[in-house]
């Protein structure tokens, strides 16, 4: 699992590092499509392997069945998805329907954390580690968190190289740790910035994910029965 996470991190973060180089040679749309064509299948492999082996290794604790735990897990996970997918991006740029661009954002959830995806991933890991409690899950969370902590540094580095002083001003007004910039007065929350159609899309996705958890066993079995599952073991 750790090897798969490292391979995905190299592919995903490496592709992000090469974005300027790639766009100069084949264009922004073609580079986005190539990046997605490599990253999405790699992510599917990682997720499939995780689902198939999530209870492997040593069971460190068993809290399932504890009164009140399920609402805690679901509320924490739902919040994590609002950070993981902060809706600051133009969704039509993901499939390259519109010309993909790199922008500086200082609205919405960026006021809470400059790197919301890292916050969301850590929160997702915390809830799922609490629920599953296996040594396999500990390794998975360690790999995911390490990748996102690297992405904090790597993302700032790329934005600094692209935007220079404008990014430094943004960095001074925001924080990586949630709410720190709000608490110390560098930011003020504008609730209207969170009222966007994309937020409704995230809420619907959370509901779909909640429903799809009943099919995890089937998905894990299908992965193990497929060629990749058999190859990876």
C-alpha cells in the first residue's frame, strides 16, 4: 500500500511540477487531459487496493459498535469532503472544456486554510482510522498525510514561482492551519462565499458516497478478482 501511495504521489505531484513545461509544449488543454488520463486510473488502483485490504494486518482497536461513533465518523467525513473539494476551481477546467488556468484564490474555504485539501485528507484519515483500526490503515494514513504535507510545501513553491510577490501577499494573509488567519485577524469569513452551486454538488456527492458504502464489499471482491488485484495480491 505504501509503495502504491508513493508511486501515485510521484506521478501526481510530478505532473503538477511539470505543468508549465508541459503546457508550453502541448498546450494547457492537452496537458490537463494527459495529466487526468494518468492520475485518475492510478487513483482508482490505489482506492481499489485500499478497499480490498483495509482490514489487513494487526487489528489495533475495535471501536465499531461504540454508541455515538457512527455519527461522529460521518460528520467528520462529510466536513473533510468540503475541504478536500473546496469548490474554488472552475469545474469545467477539469475535463479541459474550458482552458485550464492557475489562479490565486483568497475566498471561501481558502480563508480558513490556504491548503484545504491537506486539512480534508487529514480529517478523512482520522475518521477512517478511528473506525477501521488496522495496522494497514495506519500505513495508509501515514502515506496519505505525508503526501499532502509535501503538497503544502510543493504547492506554495509552485505558486511562488508563478506569481512571485502576489503569492507572498496572499501567503501573509492566509494560514495553512485551519482558522489561524481568521483568529488572528488576517482574514474575515464571508459566509456568502460558501453559497455556491458547487457546494450543493459536494453535498450530493457526500450522500452518494454514504449510499455507496453498502457496495464496498462487492467493489473489493471485484478488484481482487480482476487482473490488477491478482497481480498486486
